[in-house]
C-alpha cells in the first residue's frame, strides 16, 4: 500500500499563443476542465499500474457524487482517509501553456488550507507500505513524516512555501526524495549545500531528479545514473512529474531494480504528456513496459 498525502484539485488548463504582459489580455485557444492535484494524480496512476493506494486529502462538498469521485472509485483508489468538508470548495488550479511549451499556473487552496491544523491520521502501516508526500502544507508534511519515517517526499511547486526548518524536518524522515531541477536548486539553496550528494547527510537513500525532455537521474550513496526520456507526442506537461513518481514507487514495490524503476516511470510519463490533463491517458503496467521495447 502507498498512502498518498496532498491535494486533490480540479485542473483548468488553457492554451495560449503567448502569455500576456501585466494589465493586458491574451486569447485562449483551447480550454479544458480536468481531474488533478498531485496526490490525486499519484493515486490514480498507482492504481492503474496495479498498486494499492490510499488517498489522504481534503475536498469540498462539491466533490461528493462528482465525476472526479466516481473516477477515483472506478480506479479502485481507497478514499477512507479523504475528508469531505461540507460547504467548502475543492482546490482549483488554473494552468496556461504557451506555444513554446512553457507553463504558468495559479492555485486556489480551498479546503486544502485545513492541512495546516489537521491531526496526523492513524494509518495501518504494513512492512513494505510507503507514505508519499505529494506536495501540500509543509508543517503537515513535517508532522506526518515524523510519525511515519521513511517517507517518499515530492515537494512539488509547494517548495516555495518551505523554510529551512520544515525542509529539514521532512528530510530527517525521508527515504525517497524526488523533485525536478528547479526544486532541487531550491532545496540546496535553503540548506546551503552545493551538491545533491550532500543530502545523504540525512537518512535519504534515493534521490530521483526529473529533467523533462532530458530524462531523469537516480542517485544513491553508491553512485548515479541517467535514464533518457521516452519519446512522446507532446501535448501538455501537466501531471508528468506526478506520474513519474507514482510509476517509480510502484515499480520499486514490485521488486524491480532502480534502472527499471526509472525506465518504467519515464514510459508512464510519456503517455501522460500526450493528452491534456494528468489522468486522461494513464497506461497499464503492460502498456508502459511494451513502450519501453521501442525506446531502450
């Protein structure tokens, strides 16, 4: 079982030719309302790959009976730890992609603000179970990592909300650290470190860095290796990182070696970017492995 902690979000994704300057307007060429949120994305991908997952999050009353709820239940995601707040509103994300494949985003927290003062849930942790922190409130992440050490930590875009204290608090209880290049630079800056290898001063065992079209790297105390990105017909980057993390951990729990974990993760994320939305084009394990045959 993987417990996915973080946000469940309604994604609003638009395509524009170019981003507008302040106090000006640009026209939206295409627009989509889709299912998202790092924890929601992570859970949906894990489940589709055959990994049991439980979602820990807050959603508003607008979630009950919604298409998103039906979607997660259809994919057999455990929702016992999903708290529905009556009268509240589920978080929203507004993302715009330009013709140069750059993305600008805006986020409305909604009931996810409750993470800050929420008690840490009681989880039935098995020997191989993992708690995955899929962004969210830094204080809550620090508290849940302390109670369930050995977490998988993905700071995501919420890395900007972390201070040195919260970051160290989570890393003291982290086994898997996964982030993109921007997030890694932010982590090293906050901790006043020069290289990611210095992060092994914490109990971290695996550092996975995603690099978009350049692929990814996996670093352990024994060394590092790179894995190229799997070729894809690029449409939308939303959720690619979430799917990579979900696939990597799912493969790890299946007993795959680290290189295979990274290759499968690359394959899964290649499916995600081929359609708009983070959960629109999730492959099965068989489909992800089949695509690898044409890329490695």
